[in-house]
C-alpha cells in the first residue's frame, strides 16, 4: 500500500485502473453505436420493439432470440426480460405492421448482436479487474458501497478524480436505466436511482426510506471519493466511519415517534387570588352592571314565543320583555344606589335662583338626575340660616362649663 502523502496520479497501478476505466467507457460507446445499427436494421421487422426494450444489451439479446419469427408467442423470452415486458412484447408483436427481413440483413443484424454481447462480456472482465483492486485504489469508497458498486461508479464517471469532482446528485444517477413500465403501476418502481441501489445498505432499507437512503449514500460516497482521490486515508477508516453513520441515521429514521405525554392540570393555588376591591371598583361594577332589562331579554319563558325586532323570530329577540303585562315593553327601572347618591348630592346643592328678585329668575331647576325640577330656592336658606345662625354658632347658644370632681 502506498504511504500517506504520495500523489495518487503517480502510482502506476492507479494509471492502469484509470486506463481500464477509460477502456470500459470506450466499450460502452461502441455498444451504443452497435445498438443504433441493430435498431436501424431491425426496425422494418419489429418497429415497436425499440420503444419497449431500452437497454442495448437486452435489445440485442431479444433481437437475436426472435430473429425472423413472426409469431413471438412461440419464442421463449423467459430470463431475458421481466414477465410484464414479455407480455407487452407478445401482444404488440401480434399487431405489428413489420415484415420479415431478407437473409443478408438478418445475418448482419445477428453478427452485430454477437459483437455487442462480446463487448459487454469484455467490459465485465475489465470491471472485475477494477473491482479486485478497489481496496487499494478507493478503500473508503469501497467500505461504503462495496467494491463492485465502487468499480461501476468509477468506470461510469471516468476515474476516481472525475468521480470526486462530481456532485452528489449526479453520483446518485450514475448507471440509472430508463425504465419502461408499459402502463403498469409506478408505486413500487425506483426512478432516478443508479448503481447505488445495488449496495447492501440500500437493499436492507425499508422501501419507504430508500430514496432518503439513496441520497445519503450518494452524499457520503462523494465525500469518500474525495478522500481517496487525495490519499487522505489509505486504511479506509473514514469510509467505515461514514458507513456506521449512515447505518445509525437509517435506524434513527425507523424509530417510532415519542409517545404523547398526557398534560397534567396545573397545581391549584392554595392562597386566594389578589382581587382588587374598594369604593372605586364597586362604583365601576355598579356602573357597568347588567340591567334588569337586559336580564329579561336574555331569558325565555317556556312555551311562550319571544318577540323579535323584525317579527316572526327574525332579528334580535326580546326574551321575556313585556310578557308579564299587556304585551308592551315595560320595565320598572329601580334606582340604583349610585344614582340615589348622585341625586342626593345634587339636591343638597342649590340649583335654583338666588334671593334677588329679577325678571330672569325662575323656580325651575335643571338637575342631571330628575331633569326639570320645581323647587323653592329660599327654602334651603331658611333651613340652614346665615353664617351666624348656623347649627354650630347660634345667637342663643352658650358654652357649657363642666365642673371637675
């Protein structure tokens, strides 16, 4: 193993691995060219097949298996395609407008299919070699996703340095195939997932959490590839730490939510509440207290419909107002204590005219409690008298002398 600090690009074995990755990319490009050739040659026979089978190797195997056979139901495609796609291919082939190919065109097509399958076999051998050396080239990446998936990721990306420069969202899509469900449900299919779905962590994750696990694997794989590209940790401890972190996160996702604890009632206060009292508060309560009229309006008598402002039960209801008498709204307004005190206070004051006789004087006094009041303005003066005839200092009153014993 190379010591820490040696540049990875200077290692000859790494150069061999990079060349193998470049060779696998070239093989993949050649397979695509051959696939286009096969598709052009076989289109007159079965034009719908290219829209049903997208993968080049699967397409070459199906073309070689069917050949010039017009009845596809006689061809055993088991093992080459999924059962659902086989059924769709059989139904489509029974209604296709294709015609049998000439022998010369069919032989060239079969030869191209053999060449594509041979190139695919050579590519697998190259990837197997790269996989066997992944423990040395990318120990941290191999610790997370495994040697096989790491080799595929490196081969598709074009080397470890290219993989390290790639964002995690693109690493997640490396090796993703275009899936054709042929009208079937997409509930159980995993889209936008490439080679990462072949890892052990992805396969052991519940289906509901697999997309989250895939994103997490792609992110940690990118970090591990960057560590490996600089030979930061040749022992692979960083990759194993990343793998343990991924495992703990997935376990944390699967934990049930905490049970909802019953909320206890607050502790009752033993000491009495501090309520404000006093003359001002009593006056305010009396001023804004509910009146007898409102109390009657809020009540309803059993069996007797209430009157309303708009009639027929529409508008604001009057409750028991006016139901005791002749039907009219009558309320006996009892004078409150506050109003009585105010009336007494205004009575004590002299709201009448002065003692001088004038044409503008009047015996009518205007009070805020009783309105217009007819009073004698001189009666109050006769009761109290002048300053010298008051109850305290009278002309006949004398001081009493108390004898001490």
